[in-house]
C-alpha cells in the first residue's frame, strides 16, 4: 500500500504545474479567429485526459513615451488617444461589402460569419443556415464567382469581394423574368421541402457559368457539397440539365 501511494505521488505533476494547466474549450468561432490572429492551439495528455491549451501570439510592444515638445517647437508627438488606437485591438471593423451588386458600408464584429451578416444585418434570408459547419451546403453563396460555404467564412475578410446570394440571381417582377436556373428548378420539380434549394441553385450557377454543356457526372460533382435531406437528387440533376438547355 505504501509503495502504491509513493508511486502515485511520484507520477502526479507538481502543484505548480497543476495550477498552470488550465483546460480551454475551443469553439468553431474561436478557431476561425485564432487561425487569422496567430493563436496556437495545443493538446497535452495529463493524467489520462487530453487538456487543450491556447497560446496567443506575443502582443506588440508599446511605443516609447513621446518627448514633450518645447514651447514654439512643431508638435510631432502622438497624442495618447492615437497611441491607444494603435496598440489596443478592436472587436469591430468598418468595411464595404459588395452584395448582389450593391455596396454596404457597415461595421461588423470580426467574429461574425458571412452567413450571420447576410441574414441578421442585411436581411437576406434566402441563404439558409443548416449544419453551421460547412457540411450541408445550404448556406452556399458566390464570392468572386466561386461557390463557398458562408457559415465558415468571416465577413471581415471579404472587403472588396463580389458576393452573390440567391436574391441576386434575378430582380424579377414576374415569373418569366426569373433566372433560367430558378425557372428550371420550378418546372422540373428540383425541390421538395425547399430548404436546400438556394444552395443547390447557387452551386448550379457556378457550374453553368463555366460549362453550359455539363455531363451528368459533372453535375453530380459540382453539387457534391450540397445535401438534400429529402433525397430529391434525381429531379435536381434534371433541373440543372433543363437550365443548361435554357441558357445554351
């Protein structure tokens, strides 16, 4: 018994090390922000458990105190407010987002995803929030013509980019003025509950913009990131083929 107790005491880390090891829960949003700010996330095994620790990049050194100018000398020293603005990080950023051909001058939290800004700040709810981890494709939009999952893309990094949502495909006043892909999905029954349809249509547009005569295999490949939980894939494929004929 004494040997077992002595062995356990030897295996246990010193009290000072125990105090330094603090478990940290890393969320998807923390990971996205940390990846851009140089944060390092590591894992260490302690007593049979995995402890996640996070090490932030070293903070920039504060500037040296400005010298006091003599009376009559030109003022070259920075004011305290200017120094604070340079040193202190901020959670908000002002930028211009180009969405569906319209520029939006706005202030965003650097943690907000593009999906959150589109739905909550701009009211463009055609883009759907599904899995929220870039797996289902319901949140698909075009960024500079390429389909992306907006639920895992930070809006603060998209200044100067051209963003297109399902609302931007057509500003139609009648059914005949809808985009051919939208009409094809309606006429060919390429939807069931409709929740995945905006993402399916956006991915289809990215495909047909570069290939107006895709094979069935190419259509399936282009839509492989868009999940239909109603399993209406046959009609979706037929809708894209019908849209290709309309656009061709």
